[in-house]
C-alpha cells in the first residue's frame, strides 16, 4: 500500500526473503571453509576471515550450508550488526541465519544485504531481541520487519551505487590490513635485541587482577563503571558498552584505573587472544576493571608504552598462548604474567622504540579513521535512499541523524 502519492509500497521482509536451512555434514560434503561469529565483522559485508573445516573440531551446531550470493546474519547480540555477503560456499552454525531473496523478480538478490544493513532493520532486530546476557532474535520476528520496496529498476540503481561504496571500503580495508601487518613487523624487529637487560614483569611494575563480579556487587551505594574483556581490543578500548558494579572505598582504591595503566585479557576461549592488551587513557572517570582483566602499572624503569608494545608482541607472536593455562578457557593468571620476562633497556632506548611504534600506530589509526568515514557516508547514503521518493524532509533528516 502507498503511504502517500509517489511513495514505494511497504512490504514485509518475510514475504520477499526466506531463511535457508540446508543441512550439511561439512566433512562428508567436502566443504572447505566454516564461518563463525568471530569471522563476521560489524558493518562489513565482505567476509575476510574464515576457518578451515579440515583439522577443526566443529561442534554439532555447525550444520548450516551457505552458498555464494546468500546473506549471513548473526542472530546473537544483534547490536553488533553482523551482516555478511557470501562469496564462497561453506558451513556456519545454526545461530547464523542464511537468507536469500525468495522473489528475485521483486527483490534483487544484490539489494538484500543493503536492506539488512539499514539502521531501521537493526532497530527492528534489537527491539525484538530476547535475553539480557546473550540477546538473540528469532526468524519469525525478523520476518515482521516492514520497509518501502523500490521498483526493480530503482533497486538496481541503488545496489550499483552501494556496491561501489563497498568496493571502495574493501580497498581501504586492504590498505588498513597492510598497515597492521607492517606494525607487527615493527613489533617483532624493534624488540629483537638480545643484549638488553631483562626483568620479570612483576619486578618491572605492579600486576593486579580485577574484581570478581558476583551477586553482592550487582548493586550498592558505590556503583562505578568497570572494563571487562569485551572492552579491551588490540591496542584499543571499546567504550560504547561499559557496565557498572559496586566498588566500595577499599575496592575502589585497589581496582581504580589510572591513565597509562595497561590492561590485558586474563582469560579467553581463544588461546591466541589471551594477553590481548590496550592502554587506558583516563577516558571514563572513576573507572575500575573486572577479574577477567589484568592491570599492569609500570614502575620507574619502564615506559608504559614500551611495556604495551612488548605485551602486544607476546600476544601476537604466541608467547602468551604458549604459557597460558586451562583447556576450554585459556588463562594468564596474575602470578604467571608476573613471572614472564620483559626487556628493560635504558629509558632513552625505550623512548626510541616507542616513537617508532607510534609512527606505525599513527598510520594504522589514520587509515582506520578514513575507512570509518567511508562506511559512515555509505550508511547515511543507504538510509536516505531507502526512504523512497515519498519520504518527508523530516524523515530524511532523521535517517541521516540515525547513522551519524
């Protein structure tokens, strides 16, 4: 039905899109690649990473076959906006929806992934998500989503424009990955000096495990923000989703963060992510940290930035993975981290290393910001184009504001 003259008809997502539930035994069917949730990047259609079926111990949930041209959608934690366009055949878990156009004459397959990256689609998905710790959405609720459907000729024009945006973003993402690899080379080479004096980490600074989250600290008079594993990336903090718990005065004195504290991931289901490190810069007032993280506070003989570079080197090149404990969940306990070696050359040498690393980091962050700007422009363009010719000026302005 037309909302007003000139507007596109409003349709239900489920009337034009179907969920594909093709079952597969990936080994028996000769599939080579599997895509898990961690392989799908937020706000990026291109699947740049995957796992190899051969040699992997895939759980029973990995039985959904997907094919080129289909769209993968992460139904868990939908706020992460994981929508991926399949360019190869593979298998995914049953928590990843495999979707395709059920009526290609009405909804072009090339248009589907962009409909699913629109802000209005994600708002709908988040609204219908259930659960608090690991929210999820069901297909029947996704199918309720309503949107204005452009005519096929307009879909083709929109899709061609947005795919050109996507190709540009992919080229910039490739340049960013090259900068990251160059930074790893710098981490490997700049610390490769066997003549430097060495200390234990616990001698070079203070190692502290965070406060355990338990029912007794879920509420109280001293609720304060704290960082957890989800907030600590590789040399970056993610601060859009910061939780709170009660830190009484004694606990606050022990677990409060200061600028230039280095945070490391203490435990992770992926062993190669144990020890992932980033520096806290005072971004959040009165912020503390949880037991899933370790804090390193450098002593007088070590520059915090030099220590961060060393920890990142240990994580990226497997030193932390090799010494970590545990089976299902790998851990780097405070005592184990404290016992690890760290080079401690003169501060003047440390400063030179830090400056070289900062140059590599600046290139990476500049390229990352450029890529983000491109994706933001693409998102704003998408939101406006999908409003249709009958949308009011206020609606178009709101669409731009939502993606800003």
